[in-house]
C-alpha cells in the first residue's frame, strides 16, 4: 500500500517499508523543475521521474519509510541554474512502527 500526497503542508503517517508517492505538476517548457532539497532521516528516495506530454508533465517522487521518527520532506520548483525557487512543497512524514 502506498500513501499518495498532492498538497503541500500535509502530514502523513507511514509504517516502515511503506511507500510514499508525491505527484506534482511540472511545466517542461519553462526549465523549472521540482528538486528535492531535504528528505529527513526517516525516508529514502526510491525513484524520481518525470512523465511528459507536449508542454506539461508530472513529477512522481517515490519514497520509502525506513525507521520510526518524523521527517520533513522539502522540494523546490526552480531552474537548475538559478538559486531562487518560485514555489516550495513541504510534507511531514511520521514513520511509526504501528499504523
């Protein structure tokens, strides 16, 4: 079973080994892309892929809960060559032994 997240500011619970999926719209013609800035200590990256159409895409980030604790996952929408982001996405993942 996977936990799906589409809204920033969300707090979710996951058991160790459970997958967390983040889905974000990404306009591929502008150069802006979602970049992982921080995962915290209790989740690990499984996959980060972009599915594209003609001008839009969907960034799908798959994480796995590892051990109990609270992790803050932070992503930024920015161009790779620029320092400033135009949007931020944050979610808290509460990994607990029992869910």
